C-alpha cells in the first residue's frame, strides 16, 4: 500500500540513517506522525538547528559547533600522538574509553575505489598536512576492521613508511567486519592498549 507522497518522502528520508531499511523507516515515519506528538516537532526543529550550527573542526575534522573542537582546544592533550579514525562516531567510541590522551584525524570513511572514494576523497592530503603541522611521532590507525578499513590502514602506513613516525594499528580481537562505534568498550580498550607497529608485520 502507498501512504501518499508526503509520507513516502519522509519514509525515504529516514532511510539515510545507518541500518534503517524500508520497514523500519515506515515504522518510524508512522510513529513520528501519529497524533503529531510534540516530540516529533522537537526532533524536526533540533535537526534543522543542528544542521545549521554544526561544522567540521579545523584541526581534526570531527563535528563541532565552534571553529575547533574541545579536544583540539585542550592544551593537556598530546599533540604528537595522532589517532586516525573513519568517522566522528569512531572518535567518540575511543574517547569513551578514557584511555587515549592524544589528538585525532577523522577521515571521510575508507578507501573504496568502486564507490569513487580514493585518497583525495577521504582526506589523505589533509592528513599529511596535519601530521606535518603537529610534527606527529605516532600515528595510531584506528580504521574499522573491514576490508576497506584494512586497505585504508595499509595505504596510510605505506605513505608514511619513509618518515620518522611510528605507525601502529589496533590489536586484533575486534571482530572483522565490525564498526568501532558499535563494539563494547572493554574490547576496544584492549585492542587499543595492545596496538602494534604496522611495519613489523611485513
Ligand atoms: Zn578537533
């Protein structure tokens, strides 16, 4: 059955959320519209407000409401240790371990040539600038344990192989194909503290 073009549009719009298929989007749309609850207006308003107010940190490229995010502004953080992640939600997962005191660089996803995502698209030139500007000593590759994430980590390790910087990768134990943002804190914490230099493996 069809609900009419306005509801259909809302259903399709909800499908931008990760993991939301047609059925879940339908359920969400109907629940948002039923009785036009106050909460739905609040959702619409706060989304619109957030889209207008939030931009990219000029340092690490995570989402922020000001020019630089609180992590980049924090003088206590170790600017020589740089953790590379695929997305702001991965950065948050690592921050929630309360174990890492360095700074970040947020890629725009991972290398995926079939989807037209090459080094420039995910931000490798900006990563090179950040490593140089901060005179980074260790780069921790915390890309996701997916085929694309592994390829991206390998690519970055190659780029810096002739530079005086230690490249480490999170230890195994993170299930292949998973996303850092979704795994439990203790597994992530374990993988983080057990990180290994990348070049030792080859
Ligand atoms: Zn930042």
